[in-house]
């Protein structure tokens, strides 16, 4: 979206009309037309609050400008915008045809609004005096009206960002002969000959065709001479995929020829996702080029040497490619532009080398080299004063100390996160009086600043996570009174928060002081930070009751502290704004309040490891966006409320270690079909497992252990699709979230799973776990043979039940199985030979059953001791006593496991001895045989040892002889 000659789009939304001070009386018919227009508009933001029927002078209304001479309305600027709190201020509803009364209108801007599900108003084509029309990004549907061809006075036309718009004919474009700016980005142009139409626009200087659906408009048959009369200075072809086009098989050479065909090209914005290869030399021969954007093109190799010719380049954007080379050589290639280059963006490439002094680029205002492979230390100093305002070197491997940065007196944004910068932060950084954002997070920096250090800057964003600020709370923060974001997590602070901190900045929006040892109690924050939206105080030592917080918060994390008492005070923040609430691992008690009726956007709710009691609140039924519900380890009672079936977005539900009772409801399988983790461990549930649980196609952790569940195991478990698959798409079980938490767009849950005999918490590899735990219940009947089809299952625990029947016969199909526990049941029959083929099996317990026959032999099964098979009196074979048919005379009593002298000396033992000797011998001798330098050094070392032994013996012998002579 580009502002035309009528004025710029400002943050306040009033547009070009706000500066009118002359008293001009508007025309009555035009005033009434505006009021009729307002009637059809939905204005939740009170954008048109100045448009009142009792106010006769409409020329002073917001967004209006009238002619100083005639009083006719000539400008209507109603574009939307984001305010300082990131709220979208916009209009919606219908665009009334009453605007036809404004027949002197020259400027119309309805961009960045939300006119959903209505077509582009055709009547706009009748406003014949329009010179500026901006309908950018406002959700119109349907086709672009051909009536726009009547707007022959247009200089500026922006119809971009219309995913739902189609075009059947663009011949009318050639009638707009005075057009200078044209934006048709993200519009379906497959059915039109666009270039034929624009070739007749001799005044066109700015062309924007960014799109994901713009196939080969540049065909081999295109006559590039048709564009010789156009003097384009700006071309934007970003987000296209011309190469491999199904229609024309376009290639890079043709695209470049198209761009070069314009007589004077100053700016080129190109993102061809299938472009690939190296940067074409042809760009370096465009002497007039002032701006070049080649982001996300899949480019490789180094910047071509022809870029030495770009002496006029002001902006070079190579973001998100695979470019390589040394940074110093890149700077040398661009040295011809040392007086012109203002913006250089190399983010997300593979540029390496150390950071050299770049102050020779005397006009450089923005340098972005984040997410590359820079290493080494900073220059010890920077040469000359620089106008740099934006520096981003984050996500590299820069090390050493941070130098004096006072050569950049205009610096406003400094991003150095996630490097290896160490030592102390120089106090001279406080001289950067224009600095607004300071991000030094995730380095090895120490901020040991003098107690009277008072920086000259007033920061908006302070991000010092993982820097050492403690143990005292940083006193210099007292000088900052206007920040909106503060992150001092993992900063080694062991202190209370001083009272002055809570009165510092009324603009505070994001506060993260997690992972410290901060203690004390919190004051009432509901009136201190009215804009506070994100607060993370987790993993500290706060205590006392939970205070009041601002009403419109979206994220609150108080986990892993010592807060106590009721949480009824939090009902004030349980609104439509709340998305994340984590109170786990505290000392909270009382009932979970029934105040969730307005929390329809809540996605994460974690109340685990407290002492909440009574029943689960019925108002949980309004949490239809909830993806994680963790109530683990409390004292909740009663049955699962049927209202939970409305939480159809749930992916993780953990209610283990409570006192919940009743039967497992069938709606778990029919309504919560997105579940990946279900844990009801250690409760008082009874009844049978509903067959509807077989509908949980995405389940990975299914834990009903330690309840009173009876009946049979459903045979339909073989329909659990995620447990059949042997591959995992992600190691972590990331949950997409609709809000941005410190630039994170995913929440990673954790789950407690009984693994190898003990409870363990899994988070980073939770996505790899696939387990069923039905242990310690009252299940009866046979183990369904269909379980063998769960080829992706890693852990199966059916122990401590009353199961009967045979072993799973096709157990060999479960190749991924690592843990199998069938102990303490009434299973009988032979152990299938296929069990020995499970090479991943590391935990096995078949004890206390009635298995019989010979234990199968395999390299894997031979690693288990006798306790695995204890309590099966009719089993035989290693590691138990040998079977009679094997001819052995060495038997042990059934319950005396593992005491025979020969049970240790197994085949595996001999194999281990041989392998150990071979590896040890050749690990020592091999290098001596292959490397002569090592061999010489070794024998020299032996000679020195021999000499040392000889001398030591001789000296000590002499001492003994002298002693006896005395």
C-alpha cells in the first residue's frame, strides 16, 4: 500500500483531513450522503464518531477534506490501522451507493478495512473525477468491475491483497492513460493478458504484482519492445513462482529481460520461490538500480562480482536464501555503494566470517545479518561515526566482548540475541541516547554495572534473558520510565522486587522475570499496569495470595512458585482476552471457581500440582478453543462433567492423581477426537473402557492406570491410527497458538508417563512417545490379538489386572516396542518365539503369570535376568533352569532366581569378552601401526619411563645402603 499525492497514511487514521483548519461549509446533499453511508457501516472502534447529524459542518469530520473554493468534498480517507496497543481499528458492513452524491471526489481510500462477503462496489466506477483509489486489503469478494475503466483521471490504483478477487478482463486498464501507480498483488490473474494492458500505460512508474498465483505472464512469445515507452522506476514481483510454469516454462533469463526492458528501473522487488541457483550477473549491470529485493528465492553461492557496479544502490534485501561467502568479501564487493547504501538485509543465509568494521558505508542506516554463520569477535573499535539506526546480528556465533558502540550515536534498535558474547557489558552503551530496543538475550554477558550508572537512553524494549544481572535486582532499571517490554528471565536474581519497580512504566505490556530466585509478595497490579498483557513470573519463590491483575490480560504464568490460598481473584481476568493461564506447582487450594463463561479464547489451562478440591466447574463447557487442560495432582472429586465434551479442540488432557470417580464417558472418543495425550492415572474411575475411545486416531499417550476399570480391553484398539504409524513427524508435541508469546508461535506441553518403572516428565521428546498404560485395574478377559497391529507402539503396560488367555501371538509385528509389562495377570501358554525379534525391547516383565514351556532364545532376550520370568513355575530355559529336554542336571528351585554359578557365563558373556579384547587391543595398537609420528612418540615415552624407573631405583638403593652403613 503506497500513499499517493494527497497525503500519507498516518497512525491516527484521520488521514489527510485532520489538518484542515479553515471553516468551509459543506454541501447539504453531500453531508446527507455521508450520514447515509454511515448507517450501513459497522463502526465498533468509533472511527466515525465525529460524523453526527447535529454537526452541520461535515468538512471538519474525520477523514473528510473539502475544496477551499467550492466546498465540495474532494477527499474521503477511511483507511484502517493498528493503534499503539496493536488493536485493529477498522470499518465493516456495507459500502453505500450514497457516495455517488460526492461527484467531485478525487481521493477515496477504504483500505485495510473488513468489508467481508460483499462484492467490490461497481458504482465507484461512476466517480469520474477520482484520481486516487485505494481498496487494498479489505476482504471484498467477486470480480473487479470493468466499470473502473471509466475512471480515466486515475493516477493511483491499489486493488492489492485480494485473495478472493478474480479478473475476467483487464482491457479497461489501457483506458487509464494517466495511471502512475498500479497494485494488483495477490489477485488471480490467470485468465487475463495483463502485460498487454499495462504496455499502453506510458506514465506508469510503479508496478506491484506480488502474488502466489501469477503464472507465466512473461512468456517466450512476449515482445519486450512493447514496454520501451514505459519508464518504470519500481517493479514488485515478490512471492511469485515463474519458473517451471505449466503454461510457458519461463526461466530466469526471460524474467531478467522483462525487467531490463524498462528504460529506467530504480527499484526491483523480486521473490521468485523457484528461482534458485546463483544471483544472476545481470542485476549488477543495472546501473540505475537503487533498490533490489530478492528475498526467499532459494539463491545459492556468493554475491556476484558484478555488484561492484551498483554505485547507486540504496537498499539490498537478500533475506532468507542460502547465500554463502565471507562477510568481509561481501563488503568489498559492495564498496562502490559505500556512499549510497542505506539498507542491507542478509537475514537467514549462510554468510560466514568475522564481523569487520562497516562504518566506511557512510549512509548505512540498517544492517541485518541475523541467522547466519558469523563467528569470531567484534572489531576492537569502529572507525568513524555512523548514521546506523538498526543493527541485528542475532542468531550467530559471535564471541568475545562487546566493544564500545558510541560510534553509532543514532542507534535505536540493537539485536544481538543468541550469540556467545561474554565478559562485562561496557558502561559506554549508556551513552546511546537514542536507543529504544536493547536485546542481548541468550549470551554469556555479565551486567556488573556501577551502582550509580544511569544510562542516557529511555528504552521501549529491554530483553536481557540469560544475562547475569543478579544477585541484586538491577538498580539501573529505576532510570527507565517508559518501557513496554521487559525480559530479565534466567538472570541470576535472588532478591525481592523493590517497591519503586511497580511504579515505573504505565506503558508496560510484556513482563518476563521467570527462572530467577525472586521472593516476596506481589502488590495489587490491576491499576498499576493497565496495558499489561503478558506476564510470566514462573520458576521463582513468590509467596502469599495471588493479587489482582489487569482485566484485559492474554497470558499469565505463575507456575513453580509458592502462591497459596484461593484463586477466586483471577475471575476478573477470565475474559475473552485470556489465552494462556498456568498456575501449576504452587500451594493453591479451595475450589476451581466456576467463572469461565467468557473465556472462549482460552487455549492453555494448567492447574496441576496444587491442592484444588471439589468438582470440576461446569462452565468449562465454554472453553471451546482449549487445547490443553492439566489438572494433575490435586484433590478434585466427582465425575467428569459432560460439559467437557464441548472442549472439542483439546489435544492434551491430564487429570491424573485426583479423586475423580464414575464411569469413563463415551463422549471422550466421539467429541474429543483431537486428543494426543489422555491421562486419567490414579483416580477412582470404574466401569469398562468405552469402545468410542477407538475413535481417537491421534492418541499417542493413553493412560488409565491405577483405577478400578473392569471389563475387557476393546478389540478395536487396532484402529488407533497414530499408534499404528511407525514414524513421528515431530520430536516435540508442539501446539500451535493464535497469540504471540515472546515471538513463540507454539506451546510445548509436557506429560508424566510411567517409563521403565518410574514416573518421568517428558516435554522435549513427548512427540516420540507412543504408549498404552492400563495397569493396576480390574480388567478381565483375553489380551486382544489385534494389539499386534499397533506397530508404532513403544510402551505397553497391562500389568496388575486379571487378564487371562495367551500371549500376543504376532508380537513380532510390534518392531518399535521398547517396554512390555504383562506381569501379575493370569496369562498362560507359551511365550511366542517372535518376542525375541524385538530388537528395541529394553524392559520386559512377564512375572507372576502361568506361562509355560521354553523361553525363546535371542540376543535381546538373553540380556534379561530371571526376575523377568519369576512366578511362572512351568517356564524353563535360560536365564531360568534349563528344560529337561536340554539334558541339564543343574536346576534351581523355582523361586531362587539368579544364583546358579553358570547362569552368568552365557553366550553373551563370551561374545562380550572377545569383542572387548579385540576393540581394546586394536584401539591401542592400531594408531601405532598407522601413524609413524605416534609410534616414535610412544617409544620415546617408554624410554623416558625406563630411564625414570632406573634412576629412581638407583637413588633409593643408594639411600638404603647409606642408612645401613650408619
